[in-house]
C-alpha cells in the first residue's frame, strides 16, 4: 500500500502565500491611511492656531494704522510696529495661499517678509480677507465702502476674515476666524 504523503501541495502553498500577502498589504494601507489622516488633522490644528494668532496681530497693527491702500487681499498702511513712536510702512498681502507681512524697514533696517498664515483659501473661495466700512450713519451702523482702493481715506472699520484649510479635498473642512477692527488713525 502506498502511503499518501501528508503536507501541503504546491497549489495549497501558493494559496497560503497569497493570503498572507493580501493580509500584509491591507494592514499596511489601513495603517498608512490612519497616519495620513492624523497628519492632516495635526496640520489643520497647527494652521488654525497660526490663523488665530495672525488675526490678532493684524488687528493690533491695523487699530493704530493710517491706510495707504486697501484691497480685498492686500492692505498697505503705516503703523508703529515696534512701539518706538515711529511709524513703519507695512503691508499684509496674500501670496498664493500664504498671508505675508511686509515691513519696509524698521529703524532704517530693511525687513524680511514674515509669513503670518498658511493654507489661506479666501481667494479660492472668492471671500475677501479685508472688508472696509466708513462712518456710522445714524441707526444704519457702519457703511460698507464699495471702492476701498479709491476711498481708503474714509475707512473707519475693517472686517478681517481668514479661511484656512490644509487640504480642501479632505476632512476636516475649512476653518474661519474673523474680527472687526476700528481704526484709531495713527498720527505719522
Ligand atoms: Ca516703529
């Protein structure tokens, strides 16, 4: 009597190997997917913190500013950035998705551009960062200035709105911070 060999046939062995490979590959993707999501959530919370800080900084500078130029995504003004009672020529401008602070020079020293916020999506969404208002008229409240480029000297209040989103195609969704700044008009 021929004894049947116990053990795996080649086909069985290939099956087992395929199963192991499938298992390993899916484990890898589940793990990697989790990591990417964590990464995006981490980046988003960093970007939100940055946006809140930059909103505060913009509000602080603009409160004491004399405007020289007013646009949806750029504002130019003079204010005392370093509290030495001398004004600096200053600009907030959106370059791509980066909000940049430009100070012409401080104490006669030319300044490098400073990035205030990243992944800013205002332009992509067609939402101005800066909206301008004039004097309050009676009970109507501050009036929207339609052509701030020409009427920047009438601006009394600026609404700042920042929309940040690391990756618009992924969750978490966009995050918005906004504030109103009343100008005190810094004397040059
Ligand atoms: Ca100064």
